[in-house]
C-alpha cells in the first residue's frame, strides 16, 4: 500500500487585496449556447464513466472571463496533482534544473526515510531514466520528487516560498494552500489552477512551460485530449481524496500557437478504474472540438 510522505506541509494565507468602495454590479460573461453544450457533453460523459459528479470551467485566454461552467464550482481547495505545473516552474526558476536533464526514476518505487513513493506504473517496472520534460508528461511522482530535491535540496522553505510567489502573482489572496510530498499534490482551488494555465497561455515569454504542456498531450498521459481539429496543450492528474473517492483532472488550452480558450475539467468517481488523462482529457477534447467548429 502506498504510504504518504509528508516532507513539508504549509498553509499560506495571503493578505486580501483592497476592496473597492461602493456597490459593484456583477455582469455575467457566460455564453449560454456554450454553457448548454458543455453541460450536455459533461452529463453524457459522467454516465459513460460511471462518475458521480464533475466540474468544468471554460475561460477566454485574452480576457480571463469565464464563458461556461458546469457543476458546483467550489472555492474550497481539494487535493490536486496539477500543482506539478507550479513545482516545475519553481524548479526551473532556480536554474539548477533544465527540461533536458535526466532523472533516474528507477523501477517505480523509491524509499525515502521510513516511507515509499510509487509511480503509477511501478507494477510493470517503472519508467527508468526520464528527462525532466518526460517526468512531467508521465506524471512521475518519483521524478517530480527527485527534480525538486535537485532544485532545492533540503531547503523546503525555499521551495514553498517559490511556489507561494507563483500563485500570489496570479491573484491568490485568500486561499489556504497545503503542499505535501514535495509537490506530489496540493490542496488548491480549480480556479487558481485554471488561472495559472491561462497566464501561461497568454504570456509571450513562457515558451518552456508551453512546450512542456504541449508535450504532455502529444507524448504523455494527456494524449486523449489531443484532437485533429486543433493543437492542444495541457496536463492531467488522478488522485485519491481523503474520503476515499477519486479525482480525475485535465487542464489545458488551445490552439497551441494562438491560445483562445483554457479549460479545466474535474471528474469525481467513487472507485476505480479512473484516469485524468482518459476521462477528463476526453471531455476537454469534445469541448475543444465543439468550440473550434463554431
């Protein structure tokens, strides 16, 4: 059984931004036609996968406006593997880690202290040697751990500070984010993950991060999100929640060379089989194909 290694658990509460004085009238940015289509796709897929519930947020890259949503979009953080994007960004910023560096993930099992990390394919012998780019694309827990040790050593406070800075720069002013297993998962909100991906898509100087997200779809576990109608970039995740249920995720954007929309898909399922790349990636693909065909 996989045991949980807690290298560093931190809660960060950043100061709230100054509130605008006076009453602010909210204006909906929802596209009702897209909203209905997203709901139709999601409900069909939930039945197909035998899942209990799910969430979708569709954001316009240029404006950051939400154009469609499905499900109860909670502001409560949940366990998510998609924090890997922030941990990769933090590691690259140290200049001690580069995308073409090689990391030995061994046979898919890694003993650390009194506990053990497992990659999802440990039963078939693991991945062996991977580049940092491949570590991200294959969701290697061991590779992610070794990458961050290379970048930060035993200075867990520095790691946390770097991740905190990444999220604070994209508007995290109220969330309490708990990071565990040196970046294996985090308690985080769907909106913050989507906003981070959207910032990468919109940025003119994010070539390395964009290339990693594209590679995760063309050559990694996000392949089911790929489509012949547009080039997709994104990442997937599958993780067990504290109540024993599972969360399958995909977050990405399209078209790759001229980003227009970013989307996060979350599917909640009580039992296995479950896969973020297969399930959430499939929903992402159908929504992307619909938008491109309009």
